[in-house]
């Protein structure tokens, strides 16, 4: 039911390692295909891959090298600002600010490419308003700008939804509290909802009312923090899309939080990965994460997490990973990414098995 998905790992981890970690779904970010304005369109890029590859697997699988379900995310996943402009009588274009710079994306082309590529599902590129816009102007001016941006965003969403054709690919619709009322009448076109992470900073307050206002559909969210992830699951999010294991690894962090795996196994003598039991947790909470830059790990001969069954913990010591981290050797990041991914999967498994007890236990420990 729950999946940790990531695109950030793909360039660094071999496909079989990802499969071994138990990742069931891989997210491909549409913006990955548009590194610059001059880059070829997605369809041509994939056509080229198909031509050069001997594999008979689907084109998106060839891009990732994986034989798993793919969700295609639009370039707007982490956008700060998106506009939708009438550039000619016939063509509407999305203007997106992405981590790769300013890009153009027109909705008809997006639909055409998604239909041709047939991912397991696709997220419609709808604009949303970030919680803040970096600005040198005064707070009051920024607030006015935000209000106008939000108004324009709602108009844009309405225009796109009115023009949206039905597609053979299941579409997931991004929603915010500002767009929920506009999106709801079009509910039949969508197989699920998507909540971008930038709008759910104040997760506890904003997410439940938003989800309650929408017709029941599977809900996917982008989150970059285990605590936010657990809170989102509690609020009703069913699919988590995150590059967290990789972004943490890049910062030299090893995820070591309680995974709830020992709740079910308690009393059977089994101690699961990296966890303290709920009773001992009161006196000794499992650390949330380890900073592998820290010199205190220099001579530690234990694994990142005692009892962790991942590839890294069964082979390498903290001292070795610390060394690889401080000399900036890429394998340090890769090892942390493998462990972090495994650990997130353990947490997701723990929640699937232990349900509310694990969710509440986790929030009590780290919230
Ligand atoms: Zn591990």
C-alpha cells in the first residue's frame, strides 16, 4: 500500500540494488527530460533510447534501467512559480521555474507524450503557490504578491481542467487548499490526488481539511522528512514520493530512527533493524539520524544500525563509512543512500504491519 519512491538514487544505484531494496515504484520527474530549453522533447529522447537499447522493455523502463512501475511527475513538482500564458491563439504554455532554470511546457504536448509513453500513472502539471517567494521587498508587498499569484493560479487550474482531454493513462491531480474547490468538479478525470511538499509545511493543520474536502481517491505526497512522512500517513496519504534517502546521504546523514518493526515481533525474541522496543524507547529513543562527518565515528566498528539487514550494514562499519564521507569519496554517499533507502522501507513496512501503534509511537518519540 505504501511506497517510498525516488528519482535521486537512480544515477547512483544499480537497478538490481534498487530492486533488492524492495522499492516497488520509481518516480521519473518530467523536468529531468528538460535540462535546458534546447533539450529534445521527452518523446524524442525516449525514441533515441529505444533505438540504442537492445531490451524489449518499455521505453521508460529503459530510461531508468528498471523493470518497475513508473509514475511520471511533471516539471512542476518542486517549482517555485508557474504561469500559464496564452502565447498564441492556438497554444497555451506553462512557464515553469524548475531547479534547472526556466522552462516551457505546453499541456497538449505533455498529454501527447504521457499517452505515448504509457507510464503507470502521470501527475498533471498544475501550478501551485509556494509558502513564500524569495524577495527583497517588504513583507507587506510579498503578501500582496502571494495573494495575486494564488488568484492567478486558481484561474490557470480552471483553464487547464476545462480543456483537459481524457487519457488512457491514469492521471493524478495536484491539489492545494487554494485549488481544491476548482479541482473537485473534475474528479472523474483523475485516479488520484497529489499533494506537493511545498504546500504542506504546516502538515498537521492543513492536510486533513484538504483531504476531507476532496472526493475519495488515493493520495500521493512529496515529503523530505520521516516525521512529516509519518504525519502525512496518519492524515490519510497512501503513497509517499521522496528523494529523502538520497538527499540525506548527500549531506552525510544516516537514517537511524525507530522503524516500529519490533512492535509486531515483540515477545518472540526477534529484534528488528535499528530499533528500540517501545518500552526501552522511553528511556533510550533510537537516534533519528547519524551525522557521518562526526569524528566520534572514526573508530566505531559497529554498523550504522545494529541488526540492519541492508547491504551496507551487513558489510561495513561506521568507521569505514565515516572515512569515505570525510574524504568525499562517492561510495560514501552511495553506501548511505543504500542504507537510508532500506531504512525508509523498514519504516514503511513497520507502519503497514503495526498501523496506528507505530504511527503514534513514532510521533511521540520524535514529534
Ligand atoms: Zn543498514
